[in-house]
């Protein structure tokens, strides 16, 4: 959640200020940058306009947390200047002092980020290159490195951006993934000191490029398949805009191998295949620019993304802020339907919060064609929901969340037993008139089954739906009216059994802005 406001700024739409997801007090925010865990504190930096609620004046905003739920906003970490904007990048803890910028006892935090040069700089206007800054006080103040930039393309490019850096343990060196966004191609580099970079290889295009498609925010990381360290795979996660699975911007991924130089993707569909043939981290409209935390306290990778879509990001009806983060999720790689799939799960801090709260759990019940408004114990605009449904002749069944009692307003989460699809329909979720590109329904093909388990995280202006061991995620913004806080169970075309249902209200957790 956002930290409490200072009183000088009053939110015009407090009913949509999220409780569980980070937002700045005011103004524009997009991609997360350099999330890092250091000395017991989680830091997120992010693309920020410190002057307006629209994209521009790109700088790095900054917030910290000890539990990934309560966030404190800080002063702008790296502001734009007369000669450059500060685009996306990453932060690492240089524990072995490979850069020489810190000490063994007090390692430097090192940021690699994209400088976008302006008129009056030593570069042509619009040129993008990778720069370095470092912090010796735990991420609160930053010094630009004297060699600037540390990595350029030859010839110069206006689309060379988004460095993500990690330590490659087998080779004992750093690896950077960047993009030439409009090519589109991922470029890999190595360095022994975070300053001097050597080209390794290119990845892409992977066969599903379309006119105008950009690749952004690439990340490369290893995961054990099904928890078996002897079966390690590598995952390349890439932001795609437009042409995502739900329209506009989204996050795709490739599973394969990495030998320290080249990433090889496995099981690629034939060139020219529809984007639906590829693997997507999220099938909703509002998950983009996902990036991993570095320096994490656990071996399991932790990711966070921008919960928005470039199709309508500038017009979402929130004030005085515009933009928010997804809930941080841990990542795993599991064999689902005979192939490796990236799987998401809420972080332990979130699950501990849910476990500490009282749930509404009615036990199993059957519902013939029709609806059942759940009692007040299941009401709320911030909820955690687990349910399992089994078809007994029903064509479809599920829940409507953030609903009015008459079902005039609500976000519909449904499993179609005939078509074997899971869907989120936000056609009647509240405000939808702010953009014709605000897509209404998002549908995922699922393996044939007569029952399905679903986990739903509901916040004041969003739903995150997870199923199939977290390999299917649908993340969507919604803008419901105040008072639309009911949950409604439904079945259509026959009977369905809700074999399990837990609804946990979280609304009074923390400070409401």
C-alpha cells in the first residue's frame, strides 16, 4: 500500500487506493526498477514523474518495506535532469566489491540503468545507453559513476534499454540482459566488475513478432524444475508491447538453457504462430515490466511488476496518483501438462497476513442454476478467496467479486466446464468508460477437468486470479463503486458443487489512505 499522505495532498479517488499494492502518494508511476533486499529492507525503485500524473520527466522513485505490504515512500532517488531522463534498470548488492566502489564490510549498491539523452548532452537527442550509479548508504543517495555511459551500442540506438543484472555463479561474473526494443532482440553481456561489459550473444526474435511490437524489461534466471536442483532450467522473461495475449502490454517467458554465453529456448512454436501459442506469465491485461528482486533472503526468486497496460495507462481514473505495483510473488518452475511452466505464488508475508485473519468458510454446498449472495462475513473490498468447484451438470460456475447485491456491478470469475476455460469478465466491474481499449474479458484455455481450484486476491481496484498451481494468472484492474463489496456464488446451466470456499476479509489491515 502507499504510505499515509502528508495532509497537503488529498486523494480524489480514495475508494480505489489499493491496500495491498504499492502506489506513490501522487503523480505517475510505471515500471518497477531495481528491486533489492538489503540489510533486512526491501527497496523498490520505479519509473516516476515527480511533476505530473502523466508519463514524462522520467526519474527513479523510491519506497521501502520490511514485509512487502507496508511501504514508505522516500525522496526521488535519481531525478531527471536537463540533459537526460532516467529509464529502467536494476540494482545489485556488490558483496564481493567487484566494482571497487564499496568495501568488503560496506558493499555498494550498484544501479545499472538506461540514460535517455537530450539536446545539450554529449549525445544526440533520444540516444539510449546504459549508465551506472552507486549508493554507499543502503540505497537512499546515489552517485553517478565518472565513466558515463558504461555501455553503448555501435552505431548508437534510440531503443537500447532496460538492463537487468545478476551474478552468474558457474562463471563467477555478472550477466546483463538488455533489449533493442524495436528489433526486437535481447542482448546479453558479461562483466567482472559491473563497469566494463563484453557482448555475449543475442536472443530473438522468437517467431511471434508483429508490426510495432517492442520487447522490454528482459530478465534471465535459473529455476529447478519441480524442485529438483539436478534438473535446472533457465527462464527468459520479457515485456511485450503491444500484441500481448490480452491486448496491449503483457509479459511472456521462454524456458530453456544458458551456458554462460547463449540462452537457448526450448519447445518454441513454429514461426508465425499466434501469440496464444507462447507462454505468458499473466493472461490478464495488467501485468507488465516484471522484474526480480536481487539480494533476496531466500533462494526462491521474488518478482514484482507494473499493474497497468499501455493501452490505457494514461487514462485510468485514479487521482492524484496514476500507477501501482502488482503483489510481489515467488516464482517456481513446475511440469504442468507435460511441459515446464512458470508458477506464481504470493510471498510468505502475504500468506501470514491471511492466516492471521478470520475467514468465512461455509463448508461444501451445491448450487443449482442461479446465484447465492454470501453473508456479510464474506463482504469486503480487500479479500483473499480460495474456492474449488466441481461440475454436476453446470455449464459454468464461479464467483462474482466486488459485487452489488443485485449483481448489477461485479467482476465475474468463471470456469466453463464445457469449454474448459477460466475467465475474468470486468464488463460490469464499475468504471469502464475511460478508454475504448479497456478490454472487458480475459479467457484462458485449461486442461479438461470436472473440478478446479482457484485463488483470488481482491484489492480496492484489482483482482489477481491464480489457478493450476500458479501457472495460470489473470491480473486485472477494476474500478468499482463504493459499497460494491459483496461476493456472489453462481452456477449456470445446471448444478455445481463448491467443495471448498474460504473468504478472508483483509480490509481493516494497516492504514487506509
